[in-house]
């Protein structure tokens, strides 16, 4: 045994030692032997502008000279105030609750929705979620996630939720199911437009808009899990914008600090805040974590919001989206691929194999092959996706897609 570390989503019985990464810059990682690796999945979907963006690093350094951590139940601090105000301006939602990860942002959102309903004359408890959904790996978020491989051992402890069929070619069934379930439901939770861990599946903004309409008609709260889609991934700052939808609750994490430090935020409507606002201390929103709104993480997030406001990030994203589409198109007539798709800066395609799915035998072989080529890609089974930081260049994208082409030749 060379390392005592138990890595996430890793079958150690099948995995050799991992490269030890020493540095990161822009779209590149470098290991201890000096091998350079192109980070084509933004280090698990978190790095937005690129590794070690100078303005974010400067903010972290400056904050480190002032305040490292302070209890957030009794105090506030300027970086948190700046991030909260910035997020309110960006989203139109008036209340901001901090936590530390995507999973906790979703847990907080679910608890806010249930707390809201507890304060109503006729409380509701049921949550509706989408087939193929992924909302995190804590018990509460696994319950709203799709059931199967990732959570089978815990299934007996997961609470029941109502499930909508994923809108594949048509949304008719999805919307009809929502219409049927809505009268009893407290909340609908969705990943807007892009289901990430479920296989990089996309659906149209019109469907999200239609779901919001049904929810509004029945008083069902809409929880938008933009942990992945937030901060530009789908081509707009938030995916909900493309549907013209303001959710009741919005969960943010991955790109909130530009990916540099762990921080999450759950934004809520005034009605949800007011449902907890009372001289009765029993109606307090009882949620916290030790590091809620850590000042250094908030300083990174404030610098990230400042970048969004001062630099043409959306233009960069549009250029990246076009470049991504062009590379993807080169596989259009390649019979080894199917399901070519792109939303914003993210592309995905499926390799035609006899055993499709997350456990497809080809997955680990692909990942190893890509790493040998100096490209970090981590296929979801036979689904290869490319989700680079926004600083990636056209020449760097060529490296990624050349490697994908070679992999198809080698393995299919
Ligand atoms: C990654 C992800 C989460 C969980 O975030 P963590 O920071 O890993 O806990 C939740 N929802 C979505 C849509 C995600 O992609």
C-alpha cells in the first residue's frame, strides 16, 4: 500500500497509483515528474476561468492577511456581504444562505422548501425530481437523485420522491406527470437544461419554462440545482435564463469561486425567507456548517463575481461554444459515435459499444488512454464529454478531440 488515501468514485482494486499533481495554470495541470495534462473536464466541472486565475489568487492572498475564519451565526464579514449582494444582483433572488458544497447547497434548498411548507396552513412534504437526476452524494441528495448503481446500498434509507420521466424526444409525458403530481407536491427539483452526472443529457429551455408554469399554478416551489450549470457552463450566466425562469430556490457551488475553493450558496425567494421569519425561535432555519461563508472562500467568490462584471466572460464562452461545436461536427459522420450534443461550453458523445452505461468496460480504458495522451477526460462509461475551462485555446481543443478520435479507432 503506497498511500492511505481512499479516493472518491474510485475502485481501488482496479486503479493503479494516481499521478501526483504539483501545479496548475490556465487549462493545464503538471505532475511531479513534469508531465503536463490538459484539464478538459475543469477538474470535475469546477474550474471556470482557468487554474489559478491571478485576480482570484490575489484576493485569496489578501484575505489571508486579514481574517481566516469566523463563526457566521454571530457575525458577518465584508467578503460574504459582497458575494451575497453580487448574487442577488445576478439572480434577482433576495436571500442568500451559504454552505460549502453542491450537496449541502441542495440539502439547504430542500430544507428551505420543506420549512416553507411547514409554515403553511396545509403543509406539503412530497418532492418531485427528474429521472437520471444527480443532486449530490449525501443521504438527502441521493434520495432526490435517480436510483441505481450510485446509491443501491443506501436505498432502504432514502425517502420516497415522485419521479418525472426524462423528456427525451418529447416532453408530453414529463409535463403530464408533473401536472398529475403537482397538487400534492412541496417542490420540484431540477438540473436546468443539463443533467451532468446522469450522462450529460440535455433538454430544451421551453420544457423548463413549461415545468415552471405548472409549478406556479399549483404553488409548487421550483428548486433549480445550478451547481454545475451556473457561471456560464450552458452559454448563459445561469441556465434558467434561457427559459426566462426565476426559480424559488437556486443552488450554486462549483463555479462560485471560479473553482478555486469550496463554497456554495442557496438563494431563496422572499416568501421562503418570510416563512421562517418570526418572533418564535422554533421557526428558525436550523442549518449550519462549521465553515459557513468562510472568509477566504468568500473572497475568492467575490473576485469571481468581479471578473464576471468586469471582463467579457460571456464573449469568451460564446467563442468556446463555437469552437466546441466545430470540433464535435468533425465526428458527425463517424459511425463509431452517436448522440453528439452540445450545450454552451459542454459537448458530449456516446461511443457505440455492446455494454453502454456507466459501468461500460470501455470507460476505464478510455480514461487511461487519454491520460497517456496528456488529456484529462473522465468518461461517464461510454459517454465522453468535454467541459474545459473558458481559457482553453483552439489548439488545445484540437489535442482533446484528436485524442478522442484516436481512442475511437483504438477501442471501437
Ligand atoms: C456536482 C453536483 C452536485 C454536488 O456537488 P458537490 O460539491 O460535489 O457536493 C450537485 N448537483 C449537481 C447538478 C452537480 O453536478
